[in-house]
C-alpha cells in the first residue's frame, strides 16, 4: 500500500518551474548604457532665486536606463524523469524481492509441516512395530491353599504373550493378611525382590511360590467370615528386544464367597 502511494505521488507530481534570477555583473553593462555617454548638463540661469534644481524621479531613471548593471539569466532545470524512473525501478525491485521472501517463507513453513508430518508418521510406524514385536508379560493365574493348621501357600504364574523374549525379569511379591478396613502397603520397591530370570520366551509360563503365615482355626474362621482379608500384591519389571524397560503391577484379594482370589480395586496397571 505504501509503495503504491509513493509511486502515485511521484507520477502525479507537477514539473518544476523555470528558475529566473537577476544576477548583477561587474564587468558587463547594459548595451544601451554602453553606447551612450553621460554629459554634464549645461548651466541654465534661473529666473527665480528660490527655484531649486529639478531632479529626475526614480521612475524616469528606470525608464531611461532599464536594468542598469543587471543581467537577467534564465535557469532551466534538467528533466528529472530519470530520477523518477530510478526510484520506481528500485521500488518495483524491492516489491518483487519482498514477494519472493514471502513466497520462500511460505514454502519453508510448508516444508517444515510436511517434514514434521513425515517424522510423526515414521515415529508412529516405529511404535506400531515395537508394539507388535515386543515382549508382553501378563499375570496368568494363582494356585493356593487356605486351610486351618496350614500356611497360606500360593503359586503365582506369569506368561509372555508377546512375539519376542522378555529379558532381565525382576519381581516383587508379597502375601499378607490385613483387617477388613485396612489396605496393604503397596510401596515396596526398596524391599528385596525375587531372583531375576534371564529370559522368558514367548508363551512360556514363569511360576513363583509364595508362602504366608500359619493359619489357626480362629484366623481361618475370621477370614471366612470376612473379618480379615488375605491379599497378595507385587510388581514385575523386564526389558524387550528393543532395550526398553516395562513394568506390571498386580493386587488380588481372596473372596471367601467364591473361594478364589479376585482383582483388587487398585494397583493393577501396566505400561503400554
């Protein structure tokens, strides 16, 4: 907009007027004055003593000797169309360069967006490949015995449902009886874990024994009436073939009404 206004102002500007100056010259005189010589006026007797000598007025002097000692010089300015053309060409080139810069910037932004979309698509493909071929450890089942005069014995089994082996397997598992209104302590990573298994192949169960306290008749009866809860909980960690770490938490509670362990309301999560 500003460029167009400047162009219109240059194109519609009126041409410059001729510059006229009167320049006094010392060495040159007016032609009329050069050809005439001034002579002293003869003395004329005056008839009246009170008469004063007459003097010529300035207007008479100007009419008799016009432009006395002054030469009139007319200065005509050179044409400024070349300057206007230069300014217009410069502005046009600047406008073209600005348009090219804007176009290049838009192209750069478009290329960045395309590159980001390609990178996101590549990352999504890599993630899908890893999800498809990684190891997936899953809690499988628990075998247990809860009878009077016996220890609570559990056999907890995990299995790898993925396509590749799981490595560097670690587990934390605990079995305890707690009052009905209490929750187990689920923060135990500083406790001693179960010895690691070097490799867990796909579709191969991994079983760990877990033993609790000795049940008396009173404790067993309290568990069956729902006054106490028998719970086992823990966490496992492992790595897949892509050297990425994964984890799984589990927590189950014995239900005397159905005679088996049921999933607890929390602490059953895994990374995906």
